C-alpha cells in the first residue's frame, strides 16, 4: 500500500472531527478569548480552517521561508471558516492522494530568511504541522466551546455532550 493511502485514513478522520468542532463555533463569540494571552475563537477557527494548506505546501515545495511566505487570509465568520476548511481539505486530500512514496519520504525544510530552522521528511511535516497541530488547536477550541456551554463533539470517544464512541 502506498504511504499516501495509509495516511489518508488518518487525514480523513481528523478532518471529519475537526469540521464537527468548527460547526459548533458561534459568530457572536468570534472575539471571545478565555484569557488575555489566548487567541480569539475566530482566530482559532480560522487557523484550523487554513491548516490543511500546509499539506499542499509541503507536498508541492521543498521548503518554506516564513519571512517571505504569504500570510493566510483572516476569516470573518463561521460560514467563511467552513467554506475555507472544506476547500482546503479537498485540495490537501488530493495532494496527499497523488503524492508518491518518494515525494512523501523526501526532505522538506522550514526556513527563516534563508536559514534552515528544521528539516524533516514530508511525512513528518504532514503529521506534525498538519494533523498534530490541528489536534492541538481543535482541543483548544473544545475548551472554548465548553466554557461557553456549547456542546463539545465526540472525537476519540464520547464527550460529556455526545455518546458517540467514534466521533
């Protein structure tokens, strides 16, 4: 089985449960933050919507220089977030699906002003900077939802609000 096919099982699951969390975001709480050091709910939702773009970037390039990379668009409401997320997931999924094993195991670098910050196989980029990064921020969003009495979706098992074993 190609690496891409085994990765897609994980990708599809994580994207599906992330969308369930994004569906719970409320526009009226867009500027909500539980602490002054925390990002707003709107920023967090927008970041989650844009994270799948990292899969496309990692597969289609050999590096990214954060000093010169374009900034992701700021999203204004839940409708924008869901549209961006669905579009980005579709593009990312296609990039992963058609990536060869050679591409996925090839090296990719994160740079700053031409200086290499880290180098790793694209597979590690896809897991760390796309999926694990998304899991981290999705969990933050779950806390925001809970603090506002918005039902938290089941993800890896039941939540206090949903008794669905598999999310």
